[in-house]
């Protein structure tokens, strides 16, 4: 293997890097809670963490102890006598996630979106607003939204507003005006954990699933970050697999899993996606190719596989302040701009 510095990267890889994120990513970003110390729940500690939920259930005599959220919610969904209670639970959940905010200093979410480019995409199962907020506060930093990854919301999102009056669903930050009909965007619906989710019932969620499958088909790299593929997501995994296709047709692509579980378990879980040795697992986002080869993950992978060139890390500065992050970004953005000018 030869070594080369990052400024010799081949920027010709036009295929995207798709990152799929789940609740574990937000927990990893904010182990002690977000800006206001609101903690990020997983399915098995949901009732302990989402404020107001256990009080509400207790008041209505609904046993929730030792149950996870998806099991309880699924069982209520099947019985119409719980419809009103279910609607109230949904409101409590929406309000909890909806009032979350990114802390003022750079966070893992800022690092994630700044480490990817406009050809890439981040598909999230999470209801929390962090991807949207990170996009809003960083797009100027990289010269516009076109230089940031495309966000895709697979189960709806509390940061997002939508207008479904048009053939192409209009999406933007919650509360702004639709640029087509000038009406205020409506809150995105959240898709709750039931076994038979109808991904086609809501136009916004339907279009998100169309987009993620299209990115999966094109992707050169696919990273799964903090997503545990819970039992209520059987249908989601099936759709993702359809998008990725048969692993024997993806022999040059690379899969990366960022998760605290051991490698054996992760390989078992994602075995139908992984071809042979074309994968890596990391317990920490900052050890992944996204953070090690910021904005150049696919290029680094391409050089390694096709040209046997091992690239030198250009690791994202984890503890940098905003100015230091800008310094790190500057040569990368300049290189991208030069390439773009040459192409045009
Ligand atoms: Zn509209």
C-alpha cells in the first residue's frame, strides 16, 4: 500500500455515502441530555425518560413498568378503546422531542453533517430535531444547502414542516411558509412503532422512503449509526434491503456500522447487506470513515479498493470550536469548489 496525503484525493467518486441513523446516534451525541438536559430515550427506557408519559399512563391505569414503548404502543393500537389515550401519548411524545435543541457549541450532529457533502444523504428514524437544526446553523458555513447532505426523515420529524398539497411534497423547517402556495407548513406526522406501519399512508413519509431507496441503489458506502433494527421495524428493514438489493450485486461497496454492540452481533444483524469482508464496525463515531476522512469518505474508500492507496486521515477535530472547525473545513471546501469549476 502507498500512502498519500488527503489533498491528493480523487474527487471523481460521484456516488453517494448514505448514513442511516437511529436512536443510538442521538444517545451517543448527548449522553447527558441536549441543551436543556432533556435526555434521549431508547425504546427500553422510554417511559423513564420522556417527561410526563409515565404520570399520564399511571393516571389512566395503564401498566407500563417493565414494558418497552413499542410493545405497549403496538398493543394499544390494536384496540380502539385506547384511541383517545393513544392520541394523548402521541402529543406528549411530540412535545418532548419538539422542544429539544442543539447546545450552542459544535456537537456530534454538526460534525456528522459537516463531514459529508452535497452528494451524500442522511436518513433518520429519529423524531428529535437535531439533523434539521444542524442543517440550519451550518449551511452558510459550507456555502449553501447544496454542500450539505440531503436529510431524509423515515418516521417523520419534529423539526420539519410539510405541505402535501402539491405533487412534490414541500418540506422545510417547521413554521415557515410553503414557497408554492404561501400557506404555513404543517407539522410532520410522526410514525409510531407498530408492526404494520403503512409507509404509503402519508405523502411525506412515502416520498422519504422513495428517496432512501434511490440513495441505497446508488450508494458507494452505507453507514448504519445507532440503529438497532427493532422488531417493529421488520417492514423498514425489508424496504431497505430492497433498495440495497442482493449483497452479491454489491461486491465493491462498503458497509460501516457504528454501534456499541460487538462485531459478531452486528455482522449477524446486517449479514444480508454485507458482502464478504466489505465492512467495518466502530463503537465510536469518531473512529468511523466519516469522521476520519471528513467529506472524502467515498473517495478514501475508492482509492483503497481500486488503487491500493491508503489515505492519510484528515480527522475531524472533535473538540474544536466553531472557528477551528472552519479552519479544518476551508481547504476541503476550496478543493471542492476548484473541482466544481473545472467540471463546469
Ligand atoms: Zn404548499
